[in-house]
């Protein structure tokens, strides 16, 4: 639809490539930008359920990105994305998760969203 080439499309033939995309999504914004540029990415699209509670969104699948990235990049530690052993994306989110590109993209200006019932 957008006439753009995707970097990851469920093809797992190149684990290092997929891990590098996972590294970008799990890193803080400045580092993620550097990684995205090394991949020659100009755009990032995330699917976020937010108000609709769509459970198949990217933040729900995010731990798989972290796990794949951690398999190639040892500095990524899955436990850092948990708070006291729980995967949280609410007010109890871990600092590492809060600073990740994935979280920041999903929740960017989320508090400004209004519905007709507000």
C-alpha cells in the first residue's frame, strides 16, 4: 500500500538481520536511530492497539523482538524489560522498556488521545 520495501516480513532466513531490527526497536531512541540508519530505514511503522485493546499489536509481540535481538546482541537482556518479573506496559513499566523505541512509538502523545466520551 505504501510502495515501501519492508525490512522484516515474517521471513526468518536471516536471523542477524531480524535481530538487528529487534535491536533497533529495543534500544533507546538515539541508539535506535543509529541502528535504523545502518539498515537504511527511512520509516518505522508499529501497530498499536491502544484504545482498541487490539491484542495482536506489536507491543504485545515485542518480547519476541527482544529475545531474537538478545540471541545476537548480548547487551540486550530480556529481564531488563520486565518489572519485578512481569512484562508491564502500564505505569509500572521498567525503565529499559520505557526508553525503548517500541514503547516510545506506541505511547507517543497517547495521553492526548480523546474520545467522544471524554
